[in-house]
C-alpha cells in the first residue's frame, strides 16, 4: 500500500477483496507505536482494484481488562483496574479466500504489558495511597480472528479469550484505535464522565474518521454494544458498558465454557466518514440509547443561495442531542463536485427523535441547521451564502515579507487562524466584519484592525507592517518541546508544525514526538522556511514512570527498531534511561514537567528521594529513583506558575526544585516550553538561548546546545531581560568578585501590551530585592544598576512579573505569579578559588507580590 501511514511489509498478512484491503502485522519486532505483532496497521478502500485514496489508517490493537467497576466509580480506585494488551506470537491462515468464501487469519498470542497505561494506573493508585504492583499474566490465551468476506468493506475482528487455569475468570474485552494523523475523528457520546481527571465518554455507538482531503473514511464499532472511550496515556481504550456491568465469563480450563469471544468491526470507505459508516451499519447491530438501529436513506444538495451554483467539498453533519441537550455528530458526509451527498443514517426506533443537519464550508457562512424527525429524513436543500476571500500581506519595517499569525475575531471569539508563513497569500474567510490581529510572538508589536469580508469577486485586503520592538540580539528563540504527526496525540503535519513555529517568531525547535526519534527537516524543506527557523532532531521518551524525558540532538537509528529506534523505557529507572540516552548520543537530556519529583517525595535539602521502595512505582527493588545525569528541567511547561503555593505546597514549587539542584552543586538549566500538540501557540512560553548568529539558517547545532547546557538562557513568558554582573557576566557565567558586593545591571523589554510591573532578585534562591519597574507599559520596562551584597559564593537569578493578560492574538492565561521572564543563574565566586562553591541544600524564601506603591 501507499500513503502517509502505510506500514505493512514483508512478513505481514494482506486481507483483500475488490472493495477493501487490510494488513495485519506478523509476529516479531514492529515498526509501529504498538510494540507487539498481530494488529491491523493498514486499512484502505479500493475502487477498480486500486486504492481509492492514500493509506491513512494508523493502528488497531486488542486489549484485555479486569476491573471492579464499583470500586473505580465510588472510590476512584485505579488499583482495581488491570489493563493488558495483545501480544501476537504466531499466525494461522484459516482460509485464503480462493474458494470464494471469506478470507480469514487467526493470530494466537497472550496478554502482555500495555506499558503507558500500566504505569499510568500505577501512578494514580500510588497517589491515592493504594499502591498497585505491575500486573501479571492473566492466565489466558488470546487469539484474534480477522475475517474479510468477499465484496465487503468491513473487516470482522473477533477477540477470543481462553482460560488456561482451573479457576473461573471474568474478562472485559477492549480495543484501542489510532485512526491516523491526517484524519479527523468524531463520535457521538451520550454522556461525559471524569474519573480522577481522566475522561470517559459513554454511549458511543461507533467511532469514525475521515481524511482531511476527503479521500478516505474509516469506522469502528463493536457488535451489539454501548461503547465507552477511556483515555489513558493519550490513547483511547474502547470498552463496552454492557460488558463492564457483566464481563465475559470464562469457565475452568478444559471445560466447555472456558472460552469467550467479542466481535468488532472495522470498515473503510472511499470518500468520507459516512461512506465507511454505511457499510459498518449494515454489518453490525449498533446500539444507541438502548435500542438497535435500522437504516434510512438520506440525501441532499448544497448550493450557493444567489446563483444556485453547487458547493462542493462541504461537510454535512447529522447530529443528535446528548443527555445534556448538546448537539453531537452521528454521521458526516462530504459533498461531491455537484454539491450532492447521499448515504444512509441509523434509525433507532424512535420516530419522534429530533435530529438536525448542519453544513459547513470554509469561506462561507453556514446555513441554519435543519431540524427533522428521525423516521422521515427529507431531501435536504442547504444554501450557503457567497464565498469570501481575504488577501493578506505581512511585512517588516523594511517592507520584506514576514511570517506571522493572523487571527480573526468576532465578539471576543476567535473565528479563524491563518498561518501566514510566506508573509502573503489568500485565505477563504466567510463574509462578515472581523477584528483582525497580526502577531509574531513576543518580540513584534501586534497589528490590529477591523476589516469586512464580502462575497464579491474582489477579496478583502489586509496589509500589516510589524515592527520588532524587543531587542533579543545575541539570542535565538527556542522551544524544546512540541509535537507533530508522528506523535499519536497530534494531528499537525510536520510542514504545518514548522509553519506554526515560524509564524510565532521561534528560531529553533526540537522534534519531540512520542516514542519516535526523527527530524522535522522535511518540513523545513517543504515550506522553504529555513531562513526563519531551524530544527533539531529529538524525541520524547513517554515514560509514565519515572517521567517523560526529552532528548535533544539524538539521531534516528532504524537498525534498533521501528520509529527511529526509540528508547524502550519500560521497567527502567531514571538512571538507566539517562545512561541509554547518553549511549545513543543524546546531546541534551530534559526532565519534563517533573511531577515525578512529587512521586518520589524529592528532598530539596538532601537532593534525594524520600521514597524508599521503588516497587511501589512498578520498578525493580534495586531501582535508582534519582540521578543527576540530565541537563535541563522544564521549569515551565505552559503557563502554570513555577513557584510554591501555600495552598498546595506539596504539589507546587518547580522553582524550589530547580534551585535545590543548583544549591546542591548541580547546575541544571531551567527552560520554558509550550508542549504544543495542536495548531495553537508554540513558543508560549519559550527560552532564549545565547548564540552569536542573528539567524538560525546554518545553525551550528553543537554550539547552540552547548550554550544551552551552559545555562546561557533566559526563560520567557512574554518579556526579555538582559542581566549582567559587573558589566560582563551574563546567565551561565561565573564572575570572581571578592569584595562582598556586586553591581547588577538589568534591562527589561517587552511589547507595550505586555506589562512588567516588578522584578525580584534571588540569591541562592532567597529573595533579596524586589523592585518596581520604571515604565511597566513601555517597551523598555526597566534599565538600571544596583549594588547587591554577596558575602559568600552565591548564584543570582532574576524574575519579572506582570498583572495583565497578554494581548489578543497571544495565548491567554491568568498572570498571577507566572513570571514574565526568569534568568538562569549567574555564579559569583567570592572566595577567589576560581569556581562557584554551592551553598548546599536549603529552603527558599520569597514573597512575589508587587511592592506597595
């Protein structure tokens, strides 16, 4: 097969007829996110013995679950949940289809660890004070039958569970689906629950996806089921509510009832989600609101209201209300070149059930929803207003094209986002009046205007000139944590990720996709944005225990397995993961959003774990719970305050953690990252890294990362500061001064719309000075020098604060105690021995409130 997600190859199994093709991996090492064989990795519709569109489906894998539902709901007892995955060991062809009957493949295997979910559950149980060990084999054999009838687009997937032990068992069948990063997934859910912060969507009749390009659809359901989606570790596990209440019963081994099965259906369609749903609904009795379904024909046309011209590629949704009265999507269609759509919809036996049809098309105002009764869908005639267009041009003050982000707003709501990565172009925008905001990160003065888009033949015009008013010369803007399509929880293509980075004024980014070592350089080449942004290869090691870890400057190695030879972190402690990362050539190791410090009860005075038993976290008894073999820490991941809160002292205080590292003689570097997954705001917050060149083009990766490791970096959530001791020493430097005092120069800049009201100076993590800025709303917020008493060796950090939200067009958050900037330490050698002698473990003392007056 061919396509962005095509994975099948030698040793795998192809089930194919004249309408559909599916590939199941054979046993052995896999180039997939799911690490075991025997799963579906490719699924595509066929037309005329050729692919109807590119292969975009990602992966399906079976699961086996045991749980005490009452304990989970009443007590949030995650320790009562056992969730394991299918590990295919051998395959048997049941029928090759040459006899005209259904082709069938059986894969035999066993239950094995689903590592992300395994450790996620262990962590939650530990936090609740009810630790659970690593799960053990369930004592069952699992097998999966994949059956494809002739002339059918639906693959039947039967999960079999056979008891191997003399005692009866109960098993809850489950599965996981990844539809692919170039698809849009949608499903109706009757109700939404949150258990311990984890989302559970209940009453899902089927799950569907369709490609962004309208050249493929996929749909998934379970036989006679009421589905529930539970997200653990970024992956949706699909369960049947009925079986949660009454699991499959397995009798003692060797008895007639020692085996039970559950059947799932995976269908493909050539165009949209409805093209896959129609075949699926004919194959399985999907249940909705407790009733099985029938099928009703539906059709319609979309036209432009004034000209009767057909509107092609419009998205049509058939929607029903959930228990809260919110409209949710049941079916999705895409209109053809003549503006028409047709297919079938499910009818669940209630002739009075209210449904509605909506239509959407980029660049046009949507027609009003059309209400109808389920039993009598009319032939829909949906009329759009005229198409609107916006021609835009963004220039710098020298009239050169400038990558920027354009956002269009109505009544305080963002209506459209335009990534103007080339500086000019044309976008489809529905006619109307908008507040238009043009931004380029933290350094450029935003441009704001009001514009009206009409449906005339001439596009509306937006011409903006952005001035770079914040001087960050000598530094490059860097975001060390972001995700694109190789991550299973991101649907942003690599080229679009590069566009988002460039339009936010970022100059260096790292490809930190989950369980994937690779580069985004293909996105640089495709977009031509090399003069604006450079990328460094990397990965995010998605270790639920001990912690997520980013690696910068690590190169892929296909001979070490699929997905670039990502690190297999399972059952490894922090020291082992760090050591393996070093051996693989990682140039920088980052400890991400470190909630792990709370798990091990990190002692900030001694610099070690108070937790004594690693097995409580699912690690080996001899596991090393702490290691200093890393370089940077995510002091800020998003806009949460890094400072300790009196209301939650045990769950806050990344600043105090970081200062503990430095006070104990480990100069770990603080960074701020966005951890962006969607098209929202990379680089908010960001890190400025000292680097001699003003452009990222031709970036010397080794020199850049060496500067970062040396602490020559400023954390920014809106502002930039130059802090110098005795006129020469900047963050990351050591200065010798033996007279007991130093001169601290501080220069703070931000765009006028981002205020900096005051800044705090810390010595060895204790607040020693708090100063109001001289011009909080100017460009230069403060520029001055002060004398500080430094009687013994110490390190100096400066952080600035503001009181207002960021301006429209930048990401919004409550600014309380969220620093606008934080410098990495400047080290002062007072005793003259040429090095900084750390003070040792200590508590930090600070009061961040704005000074009076």
